[in-house]
C-alpha cells in the first residue's frame, strides 16, 4: 500500500469533523517533487515561519499536513487514547469479536424468523468483520432504521438499503446487543 487515509469520528470518538490520519509509504517520504495540496503546517519547520514563497515539505506523512490540528478535537483524541491505552487494545478487540459474534448469532439463530426482511452482508467470521455488522434490508429499510433511532439506537444508514450496527466494546454490553436484537425483531 502506498497511500491511505482514515477518519477518526467513530473509532477515536472525535465526532464529525474530527481530524483524519494518513499513511504515506516510506518510498515517498523524501520526494518533495510529488504534487500535493500543500499547507503551511506541512512545510519544513526550519523555514515554516519565514513565510517564503516556495514550499519545502517535511519528510513523511507530515509533509501532507495542511494546518495545525484543532485543539479541542485533539484534546478529545488524547482523552480517548488514554482510555484505549488503559483498557488495552487486545482486550477491546477480544470483546469486539465477542459482541459482534453474539449479535451475528442472535440474528442468524435466535431471531431468524423475525428478521427475515434482513440479510447480513458482513463476513461471518469475527476476525474478518471489524466492529460492525451491516444488514441489508429487503424492504422498508429506512423506516426500520428510523424506528431504531427513535428507540435510542445509534446506527448508520447507508443508501440504498443498509443499516450498519456497531456494538462498540468500550461502552456497549452484551445486554445492549440482546436489547438491540429484541428491538429489531419487534
């Protein structure tokens, strides 16, 4: 992989508008000739505040930065990362796999007649699906999503017909998953 970018709004608890992360392969880290949307924060620190007319990019992904990071968003990131560090990523990943496996099991075994209007399109193997399950609706998907939202469930709607549910290991419980499955079945 040469380049990648990702958001932080969900998994780092920053909310919409939070800063993103970027990955730039090392083979590009010393290539100031590469086209980029150059921002002053990506300029080499030795010349950044001289405000000269030419751009001298920092090495690595830092050379693609546009501006300084917003203080309030970064404070939220710092607090979130401290919680993640305390909880331990291995522990969180293990609970994530268990939560989604439990939800998958409920949807496919215990509630299958009531959820016949849904198709799980997320991989069936816990290790392959991350922290969410995507449910493709056969009909009335937006109506189902709206009812879930009204009942207090925070999920994602993806046009044209997908409800994404993410039992987050840091603050969701197995009881939350059970309650969601019962609500969905109703």
